[in-house]
C-alpha cells in the first residue's frame, strides 16, 4: 500500500530486516544450521525446554534487581505472545502490521519531519520524549529465544512501541514513570516481565512516591489498560500527524492524572 510521505517503514533497499540485522549475518545463520541448529531468524538462538527453564529462572532472579530484563519476557511469554499475535491477526490494522512488519528505528524514522510536526501531534511528542529523556529506538534488543519467527516479531514490536506508550501515557523514564507504564503494559499484554516489573519496581521508590503511585497512578494505569484496545493494533508509523489526545481517546486511554511524576 502507498503510505504517507515520511512514514517510518523499512524500504526494500535497506539491508536491515525487521529485527535490525544486516544481510552479513545470513552467513552466520548458514553456519549455525550446518552445525545442526535450526535458526528461525538472524538473532535467534535455539534452546531446549530445559535451557529455557534455566534462562527463565536466572532471569527471574536478576529481574528482582532489574525488572525490565528482556530475556524474561522471551522465555516466559509462551502464553501471552500467542494471545497478542491472535489479537493482531483478528484486527485489520494489527493484521496489516503482521504482514508488513514495520520497524521503528532511526534508520526508518524521518526525524526532521517529525520535529517539524505541530506540538501535540504523536510524531512531535514522540521525538520530544526521545530527546528529553536521551533515549533512542535503536536501544531495543532483538529477540533471541522465541522459537517462532512470527511471535519473535510480536515481542520485537512490543519493545519498539514501549517508548510510544510513555508518550501516550505522559510518563517519563524515571523509576516511577517506568513502573506506571509497566502496570499499563501488564494489564494490556499479560507478559510476565511486565507483571514482575509492575510488582517489584516500586520497591525502589520513596514513601511519598509510593503514596502517589498507589492512590493515583496505578489505579489510572489499570483502568486505562483494561479499557484500551490492544496497543499493538495501532500502525503508529501512519499516525504521526494525529494529535496525542485524539489517539488516546481512540485507543481508550484515560487522560493522565494531574500529578507530578
């Protein structure tokens, strides 16, 4: 389909795949297959059920110190990921995302155009979020341990839209903001990584922030997560010009509480 000018979509001339790897890694994939492994995508590391269990256990322990570890989401999302994939398949926009597999990376974003969009638009506020918090979409690690190529894209897409969730929810990248986003994502996705982050992330917060979290932010995040349609069914790359408030209303996210985060 013909997309609007400036749409963040991978071009056919771009050597990167949806997982961000170049064609040079195809040689590595062939070498792995020659050794008896079955690699489903360039970053894939095939593992046995026992290896997955050990990875999940180790990741769960380390997640107590870092609740946002990527490996835990991959090794424990065996139920949540197919459910998210099915939600996308049964939604027109989500199905198109699965078919076209867009990527949100600096190589696919027209940053100058997004900076030039009106204040309040999704594209302008997304770039503002990236710049204010000094983060980049390229920091999202590609999946490694998901033994299904389509499900690997689903978790990759979830990771790529995480910063857009911050933008839509109006939450910064400090610990309090991350915990709020994790509560919303836990309700939305059911991924154990999100649930663990939502449950154990608050242990690092001060008593004052815990009170704000418990009385204002968590109830709002849970209500928004339950009320909102699946956030993976939005083709964000084609919504850059849409006002954030309009997109919140369309998805079903309630306006953020008027509290300092």
